[in-house]
C-alpha cells in the first residue's frame, strides 16, 4: 500500500485509538484526522484505517459513504455547503445552489461535490444545517451564513477569492 501518514499524525492516531475500549470505536475520529490532513479520504486511506483498526475496509467505507462530512475526492480551497432540507428548500436553497454553480461554472443539476476549474471553490448540497428559521442557510468552510440572498452569496464568494 502506497498510502503513508506523517509521523505526527501517526502519533495522534495511536493516542486516539488508546482512548477507546475497542479499536473500531475510533473509526470516526481517524476518518476526521485523515481528512483534515489530506483534504479527503482516499481508498488507500480507507484501507490503511481498516488495517490500523483491525477491520475490513468495507467497515470503514460504509462510514465514509454514510456521513456527508467525509469526502472521497479532493475539494477546492473553500467548500460551500448549501442546506437542502425542507425549510431551506422552501426558502430558496435550489436558487442559491444554482446561482453559486452558475457563478463558478458548475452544473447546477449535478449531485455531490463539484469543484471549480481553478480549484478555488467546491459546492455541495448537504442535509440540515440546523437553522430552519433563517433559511436558506449555507456554510463557507467553517463560517455559517443565514438568510443568504444571491447578493450575500456573491459577497461570500468575493470575500474568499
């Protein structure tokens, strides 16, 4: 396997595993650590984590594909997450998502993470961002925005160029 983890991360991962009574309980924490280090969780990383936790790769793969916060492909420098659940859908999330896609040269009808050609932005729909009363809501990296108009979306893009 050609996947390798930096020594500092390896130390952190070993400490994390020891905190749990069963190794498999550390699965999510290891996935978060690997994604933070590499920007996404590759198939090689899934196999490495499975080996580290004495699991089958499918046991880790099912977590990566179930939880929307994990990516299996590299993302842009900034990740824009648009809530698509009912309140946001009724509040204009589809229009917001389409506007962002149009501005960035992406397919407004595609599913999953899309990244602009320059690698600056990735856009994706996500499930509830827990602010139903202020729809539509979105995130840019770790920053949260409520009641996002198309003008506000343009400001967010400009601020992160």
